[in-house]
C-alpha cells in the first residue's frame, strides 16, 4: 500500500512538473511582429501615422528577430530593439497614443517572458 501511494505521488509530481515546464515564457516565442491594423484601430491612428507606424513595426520586427537569434549580448540587443522602437513611436504618436502603446508593448513583452528591468 505504501509503495502504491508513493508511486501515485511520484507520477503526480512528474505530470505537474512537465506541464509547468511547457508553460514557461520564452523570449524566442515572440519575434516582434505587430498587427498594424489592430494597433491602428486601438490607437486611432491617422493615415499618415499609420504609414509611419507600419514602417516602425517592420523595423522593430527585424530588430527583434536579429536580437532573438543573437549568440552574444542577447539581452542587450533585445533592450536596444525595444527602446529604439519606443523612441521612434514617441516621435510619431501623440502623448495619449504613446501612453497606450507603451502600456501595450510592456504587457506584450511581459506576457512573452521578456524582462528588460533585470
């Protein structure tokens, strides 16, 4: 009886550990692609802003994929990509739009396991 109880506990622990390991955030899951159409609706962008934001998002996607595949200084490159994106967006968006965008990008990064303030 003791052996059966220990076997059940061990099986339960292994199952829980493997399930939890599969749900860990990983920065390689997100390559920086942003749906510009949805973002434009959320931020209520003008036509001129939409074109600029689209170019910034394409550039950000390139930088994030470059940073994610880097062998050295990966965290530094991720940080540079994010802060570069925020700097470009600040020039393009008004204060209210930028606040909403910064909140959204911060939440997205955190959900994908990318922490910049280590």
